[in-house]
C-alpha cells in the first residue's frame, strides 16, 4: 500500500502544505508545473488537494518585470480555486500582484465581469493574450513601452 501520497492519510493528518506556484489567475486557479502551459517544471499533487490548509507562494514578477505570476487565466491548471486557500507573494496575502501589473489585471477583471457576466467570466480573446505577448517578443505587460527590453 502506498502511504506517502495516500489522500486519506494526508487528510487525517491535517497537513498545512506550502507549494510553489508558477502563476495564478484572478479566480484562484494555480499552475505549478508547466511554463507557458507546456514545459514541465515541478509538481505538488495530492498534498494540496487533501491538505487542511493549502498555501501557494510565488514571486509576483520574473525577468525584471517582463513576466507576472498573476494573470487573467493560467496557461495550465494544476490546482483549481477549490484547492487553493492562500496565495502569497512578496507583496503579501491580499495584494499579491506587482504594482506595475495591478491596474491592467483589474481592468481585465472588470471588463470580463461586465461583458461576460457569468460565474467565472473570461474574455477568451484577452485571457491568454498576456502569454502571447511574452512569446512575441518579450513582456506580458499590455503596455510594452513601459518595460525596458
């Protein structure tokens, strides 16, 4: 019998888990394994799903300020909003987003909420545009002129 990853055992122990996130979206979904949705990095699995308290940590930005860990929609979902209880960056618990990206992310959320009024409103045309901007070439920020190349 496998013990180390046994979901029932993890639940009974009341574990508090701390895992690294690559990115998180405005609804609380976390990608902890795939860079840009395809290149595998690491994993966390049953420990998070069955934890008493699940915590994810990440720096809010990478490569200077070209990449943000907080996006409209993650490129790969490892942990949905029901498994993620606490998200932390160097900016804290409630205000995790780097100041350079905060207004753009808020604008996306408000636009989606008003235009696509559903339980989890997404503007699919814009949701992954941040990842596309990073690939061609260089920065997730909607106003690339603000980012030094």
